C-alpha cells in the first residue's frame, strides 16, 4: 500500500515532538509542510523576539534536522542544537522550504522585524507587509500602528493595515482604508482598488465611489512614475549611445571613414574590464570593489593601442577610398570577434558589479534608479567634457580640428597630418574602450557586444553631424529618449523603424546633421 | 613575368579565350540539371546536394551582379541588398506556404491561433500574383527609399550605413511573430510549386535552369546597360557627380532607375533561392549577409560584370569548404579576405587578369 506509507511517516513525524524537547524549532522541523505553513502563519500573527534567530537561520537555509527530528542550526560548518543541549543522532540534513513556505517565512520575518529597534528595518518590514500581510496579522498591525513612534514607519504600517481592512465587514472602516490607499503610488494598490469597483465584491456604493476617486489618484501617481522612469532610461540609453558614438564622430569627422570595427572596441573595452577584474581577484582581492576604476585607464590604453595599430597597418593605406575602408574595417571586426570567441569562448563572461554600483535609488514606489546607470550618465558627461578640453585646449586638439576642416591646408601649414590621424584614431578607439567599461557594468559581456551598437552609433553621427561635440551629445540623448518614449507606445521594433524613417526625413532638410561645419569645399 | 602561368595565358589569349571560357561555363551549368536527372547509380549523376549548392551560389551571383550595377557603376555601396533578396524570397515563400497549406491557414498561423489571413496575404495563393509581389515589393521599397535618399543626395558611407540600418530594421520587423511571416522560424516545409513536388528531380532541374536563365539574362542586360549612354552617365556620376550636374544632367533619375532595377533583380534571385534551398527566415536580412555580398563584388572586381559572378562563386565555394573543414577559421578567412581584397586587389581578380593588357 504505497499511499499509506507517507501517512504513517506523517503520523510518526507528529509523534516525534512529544519524544524530543518541544519548542518552536523542533516543532517546525518535525511538522509536515502543511503544518509548517500553519506554524509560520501563527508566528507572523504573534511575533516573539526570541524566535528571531530561528527565523534568520531558516531564511539563510541553515536549519537542519537529524534522524530523530531534532532541530540543529549550522554555524560555520558546525551543527548545534537549536533548543537545549543535544548531539545529532545522525548527520543532520538541511531543511528545504518550498516557495509557498518561503513566502510565508518572509511575512513572518517582517512581523518580527516590526519589533526591531532600528527604524529602517521596521520600515522595510512594513513595506514587505504591504505586499504580503495576512488577515491574521490584523490585530498585530493595529497594535503596532498605535505604538509606532517613527512617522514614516507609521504611515507604511497604516497602508499595510488599510490593505487588510479592505475586506473589513464595517463599511466605514473600508471607506477609511480606500481613502488611505488613494494616497499611495504603490502599483499593488491599483489592483486592490480595481477589485473593489466590481459590484459583487463591494456592496457599499459609498465605498465604490471612494475607490474610484482613489484609483484615479493612484493611477495619476503611477503615470508620473512611469513617465519619469522612461525619461530616465532614455537618458541612460543616450549616455551609452554617446559613449559609443563619440569616438566614431571624431574619426569620421577627421578621416571621412567609418570604422566598422568601432563596436569591437567597445567589446574589447568590456573584455579588458573582465581581465582587470580577474587580476584583482587573484592579486588584490581586498581592493576588488575598485576594479572598474582601475579598468578605465587600462581599457583606454589597450583599445587606443589597437586602434592606432589598425590605423598604421590598414586604414592608412585606404585614405580617399571610404567605401573600401568600410569593408576592410568590417573584416577587422570579424577577425576580432572570432579571436575573442576563440580565446574566451562564445559564452558571455561574468563581470560582476561591485557593491557601490549595485542597488538603486528609490524615488517613487514604482521608480527605482539603478546607481550603475546614474553613474554612467555622469561618466558619459565627464568623458564628453574631457574630450572637449582635449579638442579645444591642447595642441593635438588644434591639429585635429585643423585637419578636420581642411586637410590640405593644414598639411601646408606644417600639421603632421599622418601623426594626427593616428593619434585621433587612437583617441576615438580609446573612448570606445571607456564605453566598453561602462557597458560591462550594465549588460552582458560577450563577443557580439559591439555589433548591436554600430548602427545606432552611426545614426547618432548622421543626426549630429561631424566636427562638433554638441551635435553628438544632442543626437545621442535625443535618440535615446525618443527610443524609450516610443517603446511602450508602439513596441521596440516599430519604434526603431519609425526613428530610422524620421532620420531619413531629417536628412532631407539638413544633410549635414544638426550642427555642420561651415565651408565651401566641393569635389 | 612573375605571374602564374594561367594568368599570363589568359592575358595573351584575350577576348576570344574569355568567350570560350564563358561558353564552357554556361554549357556546364546547362548540363548539370540534365545530369541530375540521370539514375543515381550512374557515374555522371549529380547529387541533389551539389545541384542545390550550385543553384544557391548562382542566386548569390545574381545578387552580386545587382550589387555591382549600383556599386561598381553608380558608386553607391548598398549594405542592404539582403533585404531585397529576402523580400523576394518571402513573397515566393508566401505562395509556397499557401500551396502546402491547401485551403487552410499556413501552419505557423494556426500555432498563433490566428483565424484568418492578414490582408497582405490576400491573393498569394495565385502564382501570378506572387510573382508580381516578388517584383513589386522590393521594387517599390527601393523606389520610395531611393527617392528620398537621392533627393537629399545621400551618398558614400552615409548611404551605406542607412541601407544597413534599413535591412537591420527589416530583420527586426520580420523576427516578430505578429508581423505574420512566421517569426524567427520563417517559412519552411514547402511541398509543391505549381502542383509539382518541390523535391522531385524534375522540379529541381527546372528551377536550376530558371536560375541560369535569369543569370544569363541579367548579365546580358548588364552588358547592354554598361555599353549604352546610360551606363556612361552612371560611370560619370560615380566619378564626379558635381561635374555631371554642371553639365546639365540630373543624376537622380539615373540613380533611381539603376537602384530599383538592382533591387528587383535581387528580389527575383531571392524568389528562385527559396524553393531550391527550402527555407527563408529573417536572418537572410541580417546586415552581415548584405555586407558579405559586397566582398563578393570586391573580390571579383567591381565595375566589371563577370567579376562579381566570379567573386560570388569563389567566396561561397570557399565558405562551403571551410565550414565543413575548419568551421572555427572561416570568419578569420573571411575577415582577412575583406582586408586583403581592399588593400591589394582594388580591381579584384578580374583586374589581376587584365593588368598586363592595360600596360
């Protein structure tokens, strides 16, 4: 009788606690999943500070049980009895929780943390309870709202309470709760309020109208958050496009050639970051958090050196034949991609964010700005400023601008155009390398990384015009924001196509891009 | 005189030899499908694999020829010819899908739980209308795009990159299931064409002959165009557009005509490619494919009509050999080819053959 076997085991499991010492930990370990869920729910309704270590251990997966169903907690490889003194009767086996139990555990943790002394922990717990509180916790929440000192935590608790009160039998309480929910910008509040609009679930007409007004308020707040979020991701995309396109704009303006291997410079920059990270892990693990900063100069010099080598060996021989340069550099990009694939494998490599680049800034309930993206926007602007200084305040910059405007005249005045070409090419590639470091922090690093950027960055150059940094900056952010604003309306693909069509129409009006150098040269 | 013997011989022999070689190649191409019809145990039998491979390469050769017309003669390097090729292929594929679906919906639509055909599928069960689409879709797209591009005098690398963006956008569009062209699986599992079994020997032979005919036809057209006044204006346009305009010519019409013609040729090549290869999917539109076509032309020699055909044959022959023998190194070889051809063979293989004669 296979079906009866689990039952016997279950009965045995229920009997075991009688034999061993009774206590929360041993109860929990001995119980079957259904009973464990009940236990967690009851703990959530009646928190007890003494239970906190057990919950922490459960959350971290450190609770184990031996064959006599006595609970042990693992501490750095050693098992000690959770309650009383006991030696494991057999090697303890770790307890595994299913998803439902893990959810309940979180709720129970949150109710326990409401008793914590730090306000920030209490706030986080209250926010967790807004999502997952169960009716059994109503009393607890009521008590906590009354006794909570910190205003922010109290507000959060009141919201969690309001969520529960939506099903209160008393219409007045429900009305109160609905009004309170109208004050938030929580995405969950919307679904909860929407459920109330239905006449079957909500009988009181007053509550229904209140729900409608509250819903409208919540929706407005959510819309603001969404729009701000789109604008931010547009800025973020724009900053990435800018990092990718800036070097391209310089070399295109100077030499009139498109470097199709420019995307691969981004890729090489990202792989350099990976190598630097590996080096830090091996040699100086204590400074690992700083590796992106160390990767910046390394990536710049590596890609700049590769760029200069390419200019010397291939591109130099193709001046005056821009279309051939395009094909030759495409060949270079194929070789570089395949080279990276052979050396590092076709899979993405893992570049981890250091602590200070992960996480985000919670601005609104539905708007989190990741630190990595904020820093990249700042970094892109920093690179632009640096490039501007280089082009406008140094001898090299003067030469680059002179050659961009009129190569022959510059050569006549003694500008070493060959050297300028090489250095400018190195500069453009180096900037792409810096972009690669930035990209490695927000996306996957694989051999195909650069391929997806070459078309977009050229569109930036087409739109912005050559020879002026301002054009590239404006075009990059414009394209980024336009992309992200169109995306939710008509989808990413149609958005891209629409933008391409708009660019083609735009060139009808201004073939030289947004900002053009003035000149009278004609072939 | 340090060149290989064969090259020197070819240079000495001049046009008569070229004609003879051309005639021989044509004769072989015409014989291939007939040999395919021989019984399988015959010594001269040509396998379906070989016939399909050569047929595929011939389709690519038509693309190379079409690209050469715009790049070699008018100086417009298009990196988006794969789009026109794939559009022609898709138009043919629509007809083939309708054939294999019978009265019902194509299989991929049933998976998407669609109940009726989208409007643009209307009439695709008719072969004639499908053929019209093969010509009209790439042609109209090229006309609209070309009109705007040439009006604002986009040329050089700008033109190249915009065409690349165009084919990239097309690829993204066709990758979507909602577009109604089978998403990233594209069209496959064709059964019949005009009622004939598509895998039958006879059908394969006829399709192959059609490809040879189209190739010869476009080659003839190309020769006539190149020798005409029109061809000379195009060459002038490529070399000095401004001077041509000062002479009173309006380059837009010339560019637009050759551009649309080239797109239509690509569409036709695509339409012949699909039934022979048996599949069409959006990866045909990937920018990589289109730029590879440019190296066929560059390797063979642009501005000549035979060169691109030679280039397409050489590169694709190499590709089929490499991807079997050393799959790891094919991209290295292709990349090196791009660099070597642009650095050392500005006039391609044909230029090498003709070098001595011009001196």
